[in-house]
C-alpha cells in the first residue's frame, strides 16, 4: 500500500484488522457501540477500550477517547494490559507504526532510555513516548488535530 493511501486512510479514521471495522474520526459513542459491539468495554463517559489487531499483526488494547461535549471520537490510544518487558513492547509498537506510517517526522531524546517520536500527517498527530508517572509508562496515541475553524467553532460553542 502506498504512503499516500495510508495517509488518506488515517486522515479519515482507523481500519482495525480484527474485529474487522473502520472507525472514522468524529464517530459518536453509540456509533462505536453499533460498530464494535461486544468487544468494547466501557470505562467511563467518553472512554471505551477493546482488544484488537491493527496494522497487519499488532495485537494490543485500543482506547477510544471522545470529546465529551461533541460526543465525537478524537483520539486513539494503543496500549497493553501488562508490560512484562517495557523495551520489547516499545520496540514492537515502534516497528508496526514505522512500517505503517514511515519514519517519524521528529525524534527527540526522551526519558527512561526511550526516544520520543512524533508523526505529523496532515490533521493527524501520532506520538510515541515513555514518561515516568508512577514508574515508566508507555504512550502510543493517534489524535486528530482540530483546524483553526473547528477550534474557533468549539470556542464560541457553535459545534
């Protein structure tokens, strides 16, 4: 698949291999329930999780974060329920994301011996890093950045 096709796909949403589904940005919580049904676990208002396979073989948990005011999907969080080997997990996520989206746009020194990676793909930002909260915690997220007009509408309460 060409890089352009991947960029177009992630700009529209995420295709999940198993269970097979495409979740579009802006999807509501009820639409997500209809799409993924019994594999979903409701954590709290605006946050759901599911065990999935993405990017041709990456098995992980996927968190769906919704803007609570607009009831619209705005961020995806990739994680594991347990990290027996933090480096192995980090390296596996990084391999799959680089195979899918190409090399990161920026790479910086991070914490705990891990780099910070950022991909900028149009309105999409992908981040991968480790930070110390109560010990090292890995973060692998895809979020849709709002454009200027969307931010203005949200600010004035128009959408």
